[in-house]
């Protein structure tokens, strides 16, 4: 053991709670930092058809996380016939975070490792959900831009991209809904924000096809004991079902608005 | 360099065998390959072999400034390099998508799980901390790089010793290895990754896929766990849709595998420590067998031959039924005559089909003669290229014509012998320089 001049304060390393002084992720009354109950989702507001240039577009706000998604396609494969797949459509995603989206200004909006990883995950998720065999030798582009990041970036991106794909009229097996979950003080929490993410607790992100409850994407960070995996997974899957309800209502509202407008036009 | 694509036959074969709960290399679906860990002479270097997949890891440390958001934490940097040495489809330099995926997995498994106590790496808060860097290089790719890389990375972190530091007032002294014994890093727990490959939309699963199985699989799941049954990372990649109980089942399997592997790492570390303490030889050179310079051995594995005989005879019988009777080999002739080492013969074979009958041979000869006479007469009628005057009043030397047997005949000689010889095959060659003598 070496002797260090500065004494570092000893905190239990097993589950590192928030390093900020006095802030508890889950209070004794059962409220979280932002006043939610553990099983409550953040407020979701969304809008379809925000751009007229793109074939499909959507904007979603999950709490303070704001994400835009635009879909182009199906169209001819850019880059010639080399990249085209002979029996299915090529799903091309781009995930980018605006430089003003985080607390500290981001130097590279896209191209760094985490963004590349996100891009790959989005691509994989939508490859599983879109009916790719209907458009061979074609390409579908999905562009996602995070305008404000407050935790749950991937989840909001997936939800926004789903709405944009629906707006573009691309056939899918089912909605793709994503939700995150965490585990603090023996209590599973759903839809975590940035503070809860950075506190070091475990974070489980899951994307499902809600009707069949099949998992298309699953990712877990930090440490979680295996016995708790089942509980956290349940809570997250339930969260995706709730998200599905919200998104479905939004889509139906949008369609009824648009069709009402067209009926008025014709008459 | 692009990889040669996998044939449909191979793909179907692998899929069929996985469906029958068999694997190409003879393992059971839930078996991992044997891992071999060897440490080098330098502290903090090791090589891990998982079957034919080989990975090399090295730790290095230096004093650096801490991140402004965490002034009392040291820095851990993990890097995985894919070079064309491992597999020709890996590009040199630029990190491909696969490389990014592996790097992020390794980072999440080691960094975000807090396996290394970064606060103990602090020297002076806000000014100087230790920056530990783990570099993993893939030497040979035969599937499941992430498992091998995680084993290598965590073994190497446990093996490494950093120089001792004393801080007195504002003076910081870093003691070189000769002065004071170096200090080990404080590793809380050992997170190891286990990979599961899924086939047929998640119906069949195998643990620790080889390169061939990876190319055929639909998707994979990587679980990073430590022996205390804490999941450090979990990721599903690929075109699969899973149920919740499949995920839980995989995590149960992973517990068993991780416990085995952690024991193996501890044993390897103990062995290394004992050898160093007793003054024996240690390092990579000791682990390679002396007879060969490059060692690539495969240990013999047991194959189940119980039903092989029945299957073989069934095959032969089904063949016999389908073919015409004249083609079947009669029973008396299945005796093998051993001619040489490694050479045997069954039966004598039929007569040679290449010999021609005498009658046929005569017929063929008369045909040839007839053809030749015909061509000769044709030649006599047509003016040949060598008839007539070639124009001796050219300024060049007289033209030399090569005869049929390539003898150099001057034009005059040739004109003399024109009537005597046949003219097929004459080649006219103008003599430009005097390098050819008559």
C-alpha cells in the first residue's frame, strides 16, 4: 500500500450512487429526482410529417430529450449496384448528435465511436422490423438527429424513426418501441434520464415489437446482479408497451387529422 | 481484401448439423473451446489461445492529467486492433464496423463495469494520475474474438505491476523497478464475455462460435459477467428476435462458463507467480514447443464411431439399389491390395480404352495418306509465294529463304532445287543485316 498525500473519500464501490452531494436517485417516499414514480414514463409528445422534403419524418420529445427523424425511400441504391442486396432492401442509418445537444459542446456530431455504435444498433433494429424482402436492390435511409440529450437517446431515436417510417408508408412487421430501465435500491425504474444514467447504476435498453413482445435489441451497461435481470427486463418490456400506446394514439390522431383535411378539400 | 464468400453447401451443412445438436469441430452446443493463457517475460503481457483464435494483450502506464470532470480518478483506455494478419478481410488502419463493435463491447465490459479501481490510480488530485492503457491485438481470427480479448485484457490487468510512487509535500517520486518493487493494480472483479450464436431466428444456439459458425449465424448475444453473477454488459446483435426466457437461459449458461474461465485465469496467474518466484524460466518462449519454430498444433479429439459402420453400410446399400447391376462392385473384389505406404488398390480395373485395334489403325493411316496427296496436288496448281522473281535488283543483300527443315538456303540454291522439293512450309525471311551466314 502506498501512502497518498491527498485522502480520497471512501465510498462503497459496489453500487456507486450519485457522486453529487446529497442527491438521491430514489427518495424514501419513492420519488425519483424529477418527481416521478419508479414505474412512470416521462411525458412523450410527438408529431408526424414535420418536413415536406423527406418521404417520412417525425419529431419526438421524451421528457427533455428531443429527437428528429427523417426517412427517405425506398429509392435506388446510392453508390451504384455494388452495395445493393439482391433479395432485400439496404437499410442505411445515420445517427448524429447536434453539438449543442449535451451540457458540454460536442466536438464531433458524428463519426466517433459511440455514434458509430448507435448507428449500427439502429440499422440492426430496423433491419429486423422492416419487411425488407419487399424492396430488393433498393435503399431506405433513416436520419436521426438529437437536438437535446437528457438520457434515453437510443430509445427516443428508435421511437422517432418508427414514427417516421410509418409516416413514409414503409411496411413494417410491427411498431418498434424502445425503453430503458435501471435498478436502484432494490427497485426497478423505467425510462431513465441523464442524471440517473451517469450515476453509474445499471442501465438496460430494450427495443421490442410490442404486440408479440419479441426483443429485437437488448443492451446493458454497468453491473447488474443476475437475479435482478428478470425483474428489470420485465419492467423495461412493460415500458415499451406503454410507449407503444402513446405512439399508436399519436399516429391515429395524425391520420384522422390528415384525412379530415382531405375530405374537406374534396367537398 | 475481400473474403471468399461461403458456399451454400457449407452454410446448409452447418445449419443442418446445428439443428441436430452437433458442431463441425465435434463439440456439444454448450461447450467452449479450450483456452490457453501464457504470460510473457514483461509484466503485463499475455497471449490467449481460444482454439485457433489467438489474441495478444499488453498493458502500459504513464502519468497524465486527469479528466476535468473526474479529478481524482485515473484513466483506463482499452483498445482492440484488428490487423490483416488475423484475417485478410480486416483492413489495416481504419477501424471497420466490426472493429468498432468489438471495441465498444470491450470498453463497456471493462471500463463501465468499474473492474479496475481508478481512484487508487490517483497521485495528486487534479494534477497527476496514472493513465493505464490496454492494447489487444488479434493474431489469428477463428471466431469469437471478443471472448478471447476479454480474457486477455483482464488477465493482463491482473498481471501488470506499475511503478511505486511516493508523494512527500509537493514532490512526487516515481521509483524505478530496480529501486522498489512495482505495485499491482487493484482489480475488483474479473468481467469475462461469453458469446452465444443463434440460428433459425433464435431456435438453436451454440456457445463460443468458430469463424464458420459466425458467418452462418443469424445473430449473436454477448454477455459479460463476473464470477459473483453480476452482469457487466449484455448486447444482442443481428437479425434475431428473442423471448425473455431465452435471454435468462443464456445468462444461466454464462454463469457456469465464467466461473470456469475465472478459475483458469487464477491458475495461470498462480503458475506464473510461482515460476517467477522460484527463478525458473518463464515467458512466451517457454510455452512454444521446441521442435517447431511456428507451432500450430491440434490435440487429437475423440470422435464417436459407434454408428459409423451402420451408416456407411446403409449408404453403400442404397447406392447399390439405385445403380445398374453392371456397375456395382462385386463382393469378392472389395479386397484391398496394399502396394506401397499409403497406396492400395481394389481390383484390377478393366482393359485400357486407349488402344486402337489393328484394323482401325490401318484405316486411319490410309486416310492420312489420302489427305496428304490431295494437298500436294493442290499446292502444285496454286502459285506459291516463292515462285517467280523476287527482285534481285534490290539494294539489300540477296534474300535468304528458310527451308522446311530450317536450313538457310540462298535464293539461287532454292531456285535450283525448287522442282525437287515440296514447298509446304517455306518461310521467307528477308536478310536485313548480315548476322546470318550462308
